[in-house]
C-alpha cells in the first residue's frame, strides 16, 4: 500500500465516523423532542392541579 492509499483509507474511515456521529446526534435530538412532547401533552397548573386556560 502506498502512502496515498493509507491516507485515503484513514480519511474514508473518518468520514464514516463523522456521518454516523451526525446521524446519532439527529436521532437523539428527535427522540428527546418526542419524549418532551409526550410528557407535555396536557399541561396542568402546578399549584392547584387544574388545567390553565390562560395564554390560549
């Protein structure tokens, strides 16, 4: 293997790592937003436990 081929293999591996890292981050953000939306589906006032109609 020449030096050019070694460098290209290393750059290819680094490119794959960056691509899959970005995919992993996007997946984690998607799952985090989904879980936050599920927990906040019916907002309830913390003080008395009733649904607050203010602001809508």
